[in-house]
């Protein structure tokens, strides 16, 4: 699908430090969410996420993370409500994680790091026809962020974990069907923070309405260890473990983070 990130990065590229110059650059992501500085907005509506597991297509290693991609040629997987004025279409989800359980997330809450963070990437299908158009526009994308904590095994995640050994190397891809991304959302999706920011990997465009869930999900230590068994490198290269694939935090630049809860 058009949404797969075309930006395959070599592991030598200190990408997560980000290129030196970024377009505009005053609304970059990720950020620290300083809870006492967030502003409750009673106008924020409940989020409505509707996903069809049958539209799941493939899972692949793009040399930066692994992506589960959905057919985004119809409005089968939609996100609306919350801070969003338009209807958005899911194109893919992926994760960021650390080499240890002490760090790995991109966003932080009062400087607290989580071992990993899930991103569900959606584009504005009311205004654009392709992800690649929307990615350049101010109101083009909506990304749901969910923090992962290490604890009990996540039953729904196991099907995905079992597919990872088949995509160990960069640019490997396997067919992946019938996966419900909704099973990765926390029970309560109505408590979230939202702010305007950017993609955290190239093209780093400032086109994202971020919706960060207050409630985390739990995965087991062993499930996260399989994420770390992936490689940044292709089969011919010297192996480098795919870990610490997160970007450093960016300046808030006067932005307000709104909360949907008090
Ligand atoms: C699709 C895409 C590309 C780049 N970066 C992101 S992210 N990490 O901001 O969700 N998503
Ligand atoms: Zn991401």
C-alpha cells in the first residue's frame, strides 16, 4: 500500500538523532508530556476506531521497525472523533523499542520512559486520496500512540510475534492476514493527550495530529525479546540488532498538549 514507509534507513545513519535541518521545525515529535502543563479540553470527543481484520495484508521489516500494513484503498479501517475534524484511514502500525526494558518509547510522560511504543498511522481520506499526499499536509495524518509495559503476555500480540522470525532481515516481507489492530488498544481509549507534531522518522513532516493514550498495554518480557531479535541489517550485511529505534525528544516550542480527561 502507498503508506509503507519508503524511507529505508541504513543502521549507520544516526536517524533517530534526526537530520540536522528539518522543514519548519517548530512542531517536531516526539515530546515529553508534562502532565501538569496539559490543558483539559471538554470539546474533545470520544475516539471512534473501526478496524476490519480482514484488510490486513503484510508484515515487513523496513530496516527501521516492522510494519503491519492494511489495505487503505477503501474506508474499511477508520478513525474519527477525538480531536479530529475529518475521517482518517489506517494504513499501518509499527513499534519503537529499546535494547532493555528501561527505555524504548518515543514520547514520555513526566519524563517517564516506557519499554516500547505502538504507533497506528492514519491519513485524512476526506481530503486526500493517497497517504503520500496526506503526509505533506498540515492536517494530513493522525497517529495513535500506545505505551507498552512489561508484564503479562498479550494474547492478541502473539500471532504477530510468531511472524517476526520470518522478517528478521531488512526488506523481508511475509503475507499477514486477519489481524485486528483494535486488540492492541487499551481498554479505555477515551483518556488521551493530543498535540500537533510530526512524523518521528523521515520525512519528519509536521503533518501529524498525535493522540497518545493515557492507559498502556502490557506485553511479556519474552514477547518484547522477539522484537529485539529483529535486525536493522539485510542478510548480506554484518548483523545489527534492531533496538533503540526511537527518536530523541524534541522542543515543545510553546505548543499546548490537550487532555481529554481531568
Ligand atoms: C508512516 C510513518 C513514517 C514515518 N514515521 C512515522 S511515526 N514514527 O511518526 O509514526 N510513521
Ligand atoms: Zn512510529
